[in-house]
C-alpha cells in the first residue's frame, strides 16, 4: 500500500487501449457512429479499427449493426448500457490516479 494509504482502483484493460478508449469516448457522447466516422476521428486503419470494435462488441460494450445506406454498406456502432457503465467506472478509476487529494 502506498505511504499515504491510498489504494488505486484497477483500470479496465479493455478500455486502457488508446484506440478502444477513443472509440468509447466518441460513443459516450454520440450514442452511435458509423465506421467511416470512427475511422476518420481516430485516425485508425480499417483493419485495426475492425479488430478493436470486435473486442468491444465481444465484451458487450458496443453493438455493431451492418446494413446499407443506399447501395453502400454501412456499419454503425452504438454504445450499450454495459459500455456506459464500464466507461464511467474507468473514468472513476482513473481519477484515483490523478486525484489532487494526497491523503
């Protein structure tokens, strides 16, 4: 235990990835976003973004819907309640590391 007696909350390893955290940060505000938008906002490659979205989907943090917009394929990602809770817990845990209260 640290000298000041403060215990740090564990950080969700799934959200501790820069790209997955960026996606969740976008979705927490937007509720949903399509693949093209997420790719542009994060600067990720299509392959890397696909892999990271799959990990978030497998964890139940996002829902992924594939369809068409006109004749063009469209993938839309939406944050789930579980994802919102996980993001809130991650932010709270992070606060335990950056708190200005030193004991």
